[in-house]
């Protein structure tokens, strides 16, 4: 019974991670695209239609706009899930468990990094993680 509850609660908490990883991936692509746009030499003004802006730059600006829209869409879609998880964690009796779970499921940190950042042993961080998952009461 305890293992079933653990897996069910873990599944509830993991719902935000795919959004976070996708957002990181898209933001990295946006950063790379911004570097390419920034390194493009300034356009020469000509009397020709298009204002003398190189065609490649127009394509990159269009890609940038599309990436920003995709990022905004993911943010809007993920916001209620993130809020629900954080609200659930805020209702845990043990703030140390809530802290570890927030860092793990919302900030996408691994338990080794969490233990270093919070000055816990890995064993202690792992214990707080497992106990916290068992103590979670999903709001939905």
C-alpha cells in the first residue's frame, strides 16, 4: 500500500518537470538564435523593398518570434500545474521535506546537488525526499 501511495504521489509531483525541461531547451535555442542575430552585421539601407535587411536575418527574426510564442504557450500551460504542486508542498508539515521536494520537482535539481546546497548528507536529503513524497496529499 505504501509503495502504491509513493508512486501515485511521485507521479503527481513529476507533472511539471517535462514542461521545465522543454522550457530550458527552448530558452537555450532562443539564446543561440539571439547570438546569431546579434552577430549579424548591420544592414545597409537601400532603395529596394525589404529595407536592405538580409533575408537570413528576416528568417531568424521570424524563428525568434516563433520560439518566444512557444515558450509563452508552455509557460501558460505549465503555470497551473506548478501552482498546484507548490500549494501542495506548502501544506506539508515538515518544511525540510517541502524544500527538498520543491528543489527536486520544481527546480529540477538532483538529490546530490540538493544535499550540497542545503548542507545535508545525501542520505538525509534522500530520506527527506522519500518521506516528503509519502506525506504529500495531492489537492486534485
